[in-house]
């Protein structure tokens, strides 16, 4: 994998040129383009990624803005006859507020963001970039009390869609949501150190290492129990959750969206013909599943929406769920469709499922709860399909293609998940 960097200077957008040409490096293994920290470290250039211009199986090209000293023997040139520079110039020429163009993809944004960070924190070193793509930009800020993470997010209040008739962006206002949840349930979710609601920015403390890295099954069990307790604490508080910016994804909403999600659309167009032929029958089955799940009686409440083992963190024995951009009001069991992950075999330990279901025994029998989890496996895939499909008109370039791949993958799970593999979990 060859990574190419078009590094521009914020003051005049001149391009950084090394004696060998544009900065490049060879990366071994698989690179997911939003994970920019390792790329920046290996390039050994002080810079921030503005945007991924191109992402192919054997090459990735980033547009960056210089953030400090440049390598020896490098020079700034006003322009360069190179396809990567042409693509960079096209992006830099976009007017402010252009559709599907987050503010953090323009050079001047960093002066504003770093100034705000400096007002909130006593920094002890340079701010490093961790992740950046069309949905978020994450920076790590060193302080005497440990690292603090800055996060800027795509939200309907800050991102213009690609089309006037675009589907709405189904993202919660994470800074506002976490502020409310952490105030009302101290210790249950990460508490922001600072929030800028208008710009959808926040600062969060380091919450620890990913749960996926833990081999202690008791920690995993407590993680699911704690999440279930948080969900139960918001039963019958739908209006409050919606006020906090959770998206309405209740079962009735999924039912109403079935025909559109499984009918002709850009995502189903990417399926094979034989897969599309199965969609009408699956729609009827899913509608039956929705009705059966609703009848079991587990109440709809807070849903994280992307509860996988890398979105839970462990620190000092305590587990916190982070990355709440997909927060919604829905059936709580839909969260487990992403939690049971074959990349983390410990997540498939049957004791985890038992511990989670035990927290809901006041609402249904053990047999009914296990059936509810089976149904949620199917409907959780439908929920994820809907999330990805609604993102398509709010991101561009490689981020858009990533969302398309995600939507198609989840839609294929909808087609094949008739019955549930949770029986063997």
C-alpha cells in the first residue's frame, strides 16, 4: 500500500515538495483510511489530514495542512502538475458550506479548533490527530492529568447534504447527549470536559483501552450488565431521550421504512439479481418479526446504535461505552447485533448473553427474552442498513463508498439472517 500526501501551507496553499516529489510511504498490512495517526507518524511530517482524496486497494492519497517544521531539503512550490495536486486544488477551491464538506477539511479550521482547545486545556505538548473522515475528526491533546480527546462531528446542523431530497442524517448531537446523560447518570457514560453545541465539538477524558483487548470475561459480563442497567433507567422516558437528540428508531419506524429500505434504491441496486428477488419475502418476514418482538413486552428505550467491543473502554476496572453518534430510541436488544463479534471470540461466550438478558427478566420470561434476542438479530441488521443508507447523501469520496459498502453488507445480513445465529452464542 502506497500512501501519498499533498501537504499544503495554510497561509497560501503552497504545496510541500521533497527532493523525491510528493511525500510518500509504503504501509504494510491493511489501512483503513480514517485511521490517520499511524500514517502521520510514519510520514514524519508535522501535519493534519484534511481529507482523503482517493482510497484504492493499493494506494491512498491524503490532503494535509502543515502544522510545523518541514523536512530538510523540502521546499514550498506554488503548484505542481500532478493528479493528486489537481484533486487537492479542486477540494480547496470549494466555497465555505459546500455540500458534504465538513469544516475540518479546510486549512483554516485548525487555527479555530486549536484555539478553542487551548482555552479549555493546559496543554503539555502538540495536539496529534487520531482519526479523520467524513463523519468525525478526533485529536489527542496531552495534559498534565493525561490525554484528552477532542471530537468534531458531522451533524445535520453542520453538514449540508448532497441533494435537496436527501434522506435525513440519523446522527445524534453527541456532545449535547453526553452532557445530559452524564449529568443524569454520573459514571454511566463519559462526561465531556467541555462542549460547544453550535459547532458540535467536545473534549472527553481518556476512557481507557478497548474492551476488545480484555481477556477477562467478568469485565465483559459487567460491561453488558452496566449497559442494560443504563437502558432500563430510561424506560418510559422517550420524550426526554428525543429532546437529548436521540433519533426515533422505534419498531414502528422500522415497520414504516421497510418498503423503502428493501425496495428499489441505490443500495439494493448493488445486490445481485437473485438477492433482490428475495427482498419482498424478507420484507413480509421482517414485518412479522417486528410485530412479534413488540408483543413480547420489553420496552423501547435508549439504544447506543453501534455497540461493538471497540466502542467500549476499560479503565481501572470500570467499563464505559463511548461514541454515541448513533444513539436512538428503539428496542434495546438491537444493540447486541454489533456486540457479538467474531473478531472478538470472548463476546460469543454464552454467559454474556445470559447476563444481559437477566437484567430484563421483570418484563418477560427467560424463553421469551431469548426469542426476543433472536428477533433482534434480524431487526438489528435492518436498523444498521437504515443507518448506513441515510448517511450516503451526507458524505463524499471514500467516506461515501465506505458507507455504501456498509449498507450493502448489512442488507445482505438482512437477507440471510432468517432465524438467528445467537442460538450458538
